[in-house]
């Protein structure tokens, strides 16, 4: 017997859960890194403009698709047009690829949280600490497994009692911790130059690459083209105002990214001494920032502990949404119950995540396309599949089912205030932007161009 489809209790539950999905590692380390790389304040301005136009159009389109059909991504497209069922399958592949390697990084965050909480932050700042840890054959796999199990425990309780309840706790705490760390950093006298760089747009630093980088970040930051927003939309009640909810998600997502920049950029400017703000990914979070915290004196250990707890919460809220999306797919397609679906997904994620975990140690010689195993999965999902899914979704909404179908769903609860913007972007602007992202991401990942 098929289980009754879950739903969020209301608007607050939906917004916090969707914002929790959007707020993840991309906000905490990728946004500050890109902001620093592409001119500080000018990148911040470009990103904000794109978030309320390009990002809004894609997000509201996906959520409306989910709520209209009441189905996860694998069946949402085919229920509106059977010929487009392939797009549902393609969209469903994305979280399946991302979830295991994302949990590898989540395991690293869990490890560092433990290191700082036990007062060993200075050790984490030492040369080679991160490399020595990730090259171990067993310990990273253990942390990967613990992180996946923690995610599964929450998801197994269902939409309202699991995903929503966890988001209602984790998201407010995450916001408070972020504001607290940022306030400490910006009040330091040494942070002045970093603040100026971050908040004052330098238009001489603007280039087309600024726009491409900001658009690419939107995919990471807003959980677009992963099937997540379609799935969460399918749990959204019809009496919830859709446009207002998306606006609140945007505000929450941008605010956390903005505060992450306030935490990291001035801190590295003030206390860097070996911590490189231009380091991307693991280099920034696991090498540069521990060095920054170690240079803060007596407060460093406390700030480092709070920071990694914050990052852990952000990683967990996103991993919950990734797993929930996969579980929803199994429930819709195979009619499995939630407990069985969670168990299968958790076991497979551990098995698939192990190669990514060992790719920095025992299996570091395995380098598809010259990349580590984790970077290869990231390339396939983020640089190739996500832009392709987003492009096809724009075509599906803009020219197959037509924007009117989405308009009707949104207008169940009142006027669609940004209707004209949505139609222009979903039909004409977003497809062009997405093709540019796809081509530049592939060229950059393969080393053909430098972005």
C-alpha cells in the first residue's frame, strides 16, 4: 500500500526547509571565495541582481511545477507532458550523484567540528593536517558514514516531523551563530580593509566573468536544477502563497551568503598570515580558515568552534534536502515505504561515497579527466547536468506547457506580481545565460579557459 504523501505544515515550515536546502556549503565557503576572486563589492552587487531575476525565475518555476503536479521530479514533467518524461529522469540523476560526495565533505566538516570543540584548533591549523586526514584509508569513511546516518535519521521521520522540524531548529540557530561570528569579526579594528573591499563595489573590476561566476553560484546557492525545489514544492499546501514564500527563501539564502562573506573576508584580511582567501573549496575551509582562527588569540578556539558548528548545520540542512529528494523519487517510482527507501539510499550513498573519500589517499591515482574522483562527480553534476536540466526546464515551461500554466498555480493565492519578469527570463534571458554557464563551466573544468 502506497504511503500518504507528506506535506509541510504551512508557509513557515516550507520556507525554512527550502531555505535550509539552499543554505549549504556553497553559501559558507564558495560564495566568499568567489566574491573575493571577482572584485568583492561588485560581485556582491551582480549576484544580488541576478538572484532576484534569474534565480527567482528558475526557483519559482520549479516550485510551482512541484506543487501543481504533487509529484517529485521523476514524474512531475511526464504528468504534464508524457514526451518530456526523460527530463524528470535526467533531473533525478543529479541529487543521486551529488549526495554521496557532498556527504564526504559533510564528514570532513564533522571531523573539524570535533577537533575544534575538543580544543585542538591549533593542530587543525598546522601544515598538512587536512591532507594527512583525507589521505587516511579509514577515518574519513567513518565520518562520511556518521554524517549520512545523521541525515537518514532525520529524513526517516518524514516531511513534517523530520525535514520540517529539523529545519525549524537548525535554520534559526544557524542564523544566530552566523550573525554572532560576523559581529565579532567586523568589530575588530583590523577588519576595516576587508569590509571596504567586500561592501564597496569597484566597477573597474567588473567583467563578463563576474556575471558568469555569479550565475554559476546561484545554482549551488539556491538548489536549482537538482529536483529539490520540485520535490519540496510537491509537499507545499495549496493555500500557501507561493510567490511570497519564494521571496522569503531568496532573502534568507542571500542573507546567509552575505553574512558568510562578512565572517570570512574581513577575517582573512585581518588575521590571514598564511590563510589565503583565494583558496577554493577545501583549501579555504579546511586549510586557510583554521590558520585564521589560530591567529585570533584567545578567541580563536571559540570562534573556530562556533564557525564549524555553523558549517555543520548548513551542510546537514542541504544533505537532508538531497536525501529527501532521492527518497521521494523511490517512493513515487517504486512505491517503497519511507523506512526502506531511507535505508537503501543511506547504504548506497556510503558505498558510492567511499571512492570520493579515498580519492585523496589510497585511490588518488584514479583521476578521470585529470580530476580527483570527488571533483569528477562535482564536474558531471554541477558543470554539465545541472545547466542542461535548467536549460531544458526553461524550454519546458516557456514553450511546452507555457508560462500560463505556472501563472495559474501561483495565482491560486493572489496576484503574481513579478509575472512579466518571470516570463521574460524563463523564455528568453535564462536559456541564454544557462548556455553561457554550461560552456564556460566545461571549458574551465577541463582547463581550456581560466575562470
